[in-house]
C-alpha cells in the first residue's frame, strides 16, 4: 500500500506531538512563535471525544478579522496571550482516534466537515475561534460539537471526494445561504410593533397581521391619525395586546422593536428610530410621496442583524409587507451586477450565477484588480457563452470611459440584482442608484455595524427595491452545499487558487490580506514543507500535478491525489 492509501485509512501510527499556529493577540506578528508554528503534546481523546486529523484548510477573510481585532473580536472570549486562538474553520478532517464511549458509533478513517458556528445552550463555541481550529495537525472534537444545540455539527464526507473541495464546502455554504434568505410578510406575531404618524391622514388601514390568528403582543402608537388609532386600540383591547402611547420618539417604553411603521415620508424620523430595530426587524414606510432627501441607512445592521426596509404607496400598512415579498434569489433571466467580484468569495457568487438553472442572462463583474478580474473572466467566459449569458468583466478605474458607456444605460433601466462583495460604503451608495424596479441589492460584504450608506429610501416604496444581507451559514446550508458539491451541481474545486503546507499558513494570511490571489488559499497541514504556490506555478514546480489540473488552471481530485502522492 502507498503512503496515500495508508493516509486515507487514518490507521497509521500517531506522533507524540501536535503542530499548530497559535494567535497570541491582534496583528500578524502575533501569529506563531518567531513567525513559525509550535509543537505541543498530542492530545489524547477522552471517553466522549474524537481525535481528528486536519487534512485541508481554506483560509478565510474572517480569519483576517480575528488577526486584526484580536481580543476585540466578538467571537473571542478569552485572554489570547495565555490561551491563544488556533484559526481555521474551513476544514476537512479524518478521525484518527476514538474515545471509549464513542467506539461503535465512530471509527478511524471516517471523514467529516464541520459547521463552524457551534452553539451549546445558546453560547457560541465556534471552531477556529473558541475551539482549536484547522491550522494544526490534529484537534479534539468534544461534546460541544457532537451534542450541541442543533445536534451533531459534524457532517460526513463521501470517501472519494477531495480534501480541498470538502474544506471549501463551508465558504460555499455562506454563498448559497445568501440566496435563500427569508423575511416575514406580516407584523411579527408576539412581537412589538411601533406605528408612527407624520401629520398626514390618507385613510390608513391595517388589513392583515392584526387578528386572532396572528398579532403583535405590544403596540406602540405615536401621532397616529385618529381613525386608524381608534380602530387599532379597539382591536388591540379585544386581542389582549398591550398599548402604549409614545409622545417622545427618543424614549420608547419597550425596545428593541420588531416592526416600525412610518406613515409618511419624514427622513428625520427614519434616522431617529431606525436604531431601535430588533434583530430581523422590519422598517415599513407607507407613503406615496418621495423622501425630501437621501438619508444614511445602516448597511452593517442589514448584513449582520438582518434588518430590512419595505414599503408601499397603498394606504394599507399590510401591503408594505405582502405586496412585493422580499426576494433573495436571482431574478430568472434578469440582469446581475457583482461589485468587487474578483476576490475568492466573489468568484463563487459569479460561478453560481452562471451555473444554476434559471439564473441571470446578463452578468457584469467589476473590480479594481486587473489580474484577478482577468482570471475571473477566463475562468467562466466559455461556460457563460455556451449558456447564452452576456458576461462582461471591467475595471472602472482602468477604463472609466468604457465603464461609463457600459453602465450609464443601467441608470435608466437598472439591474435586477446587485451583489456587493467589497466592504466600501461609497460603492454601496453608488451602486444602489442602479437598481431596477423590484431590484434587490445583497450586501454580502461584511461591513461593520454602524456603516451608514446614503441612499434614496423612496425607492423602497416607489420602486419596491430591497436591500438585504446576511452573515455566515447554518448547518442546513452546509448540508445543502455538501449535497450540491458531491453531486456535481457546483464545483468547489474551481475556487482553489494557491496551495501550501502548514508552514505556509502565515504567508497565506498575508496574501489573503493583500488580495494576491483570485481564489482561495488552501493549506494541507500534513504534507512536506512547501511554500505558498499558485496553481499556475505548479507547471514548473510539480509538473505531474499541473498536468492533472483542468485546462491548466482548475484544481481537481486527480491533481490532489497526485499532489498528495508526491508530498505526503
């Protein structure tokens, strides 16, 4: 049997030590000891634990955020100098030892990926954050993972699938999650609703979401026109809903608020009360007149807290929710624009748009990195052409005249979908102008909470546009992506751009931070020492591996097999 065959079975003698990259605090200088990984004793699994070998690890920009913020990162709860973090949540693993109580249920050689967001009694213990992650030879899987709030956070992997593609299921799950977002189509049952008037009475009404079948538990009223206020108070009393008259918008008696309804077009009120929205909160604007000015909207809260602004020109409040339900999937046959498209995650979005059935028929990608943009174009142009998709990649800084000629018609006609992949406030504000009627902007880039982008809120009710966003994925998203990847619907291997050994992880982080590669950096912790290497450079360094790439540019299971045969 070859070394690779032994490796795959997992049934090989274990060393007496582990190798890992500790992060002792904020900054790349605090990654490792003197710029290198360290040796520690190999952990022995307890009776309810598994010892796993980390086979491949994708580097993620979320890792860069931890490196940048250190103990200020919201997922880090400890003193890192005494108890360092080991990053790496995009990971494929193999069981190499089984605790006594788990024998019979698990066995050596089983392969898994992991849902990184692990919760136990509501407390987060994310893999690669609170739990030692994949930038190490070995790690322990304990009850937090095996018996968490959502059951077992390990998902089995088919044995014939590659290590890299399995590891990249996690970032791909975040991508597909962005197109499966769901939003309420009525007031939150059992929640808190705040209705605010602006001195205008258009004969407002509320035809749904306020009856015996479903209704809020609390109702706040501020300057609501008399007829509507009287109707709501009477219905609220019959339904046992708490009623609060609120005269000072700065001091609501209950918060956060699940639904804020503005009867009119006062931007000052929007700015004053929006911060009161709860997670998954909805702000509904009921007006037939444009806002007198643009106003700043917290895109960070739209991304992380899943806020959404809806609206209607009807006088019926319920229409703001149900008239045009919030859409997260691409409009079939529509026009899509990817802003900041040429990075690793942008490539995944573009690949999905081109490969899925009933996707957009126009795909425009913009980025300021020439070499990454060209690679993006070369990777998907033939496939787009074969499907009759208009596919354009353009750098607005390099050729502003061509960019303006391309984009100016869209100011009138608009894009059905705009995916923002660059965390730049100006880009969000500027690209929002290009949304078509009923268009959707998905703020995928993780802009910080409090990132205020100036937009025309009138578009929410006059054009029925929506701004949506999300962060991370659920274990169900991971299951869906694993199924799609293993069945061949979406190729995860097409995301790989550079590879290296565990010693190359720090260089990989710096390359990620500096936007060096067009795709993902994947670390193979158990191979011989190998510097970070772009796939195209394998032609000189490992020609037999290069020969098994698809079209000389895409990682394959066959290339990985040859790579491991040489490098283990």
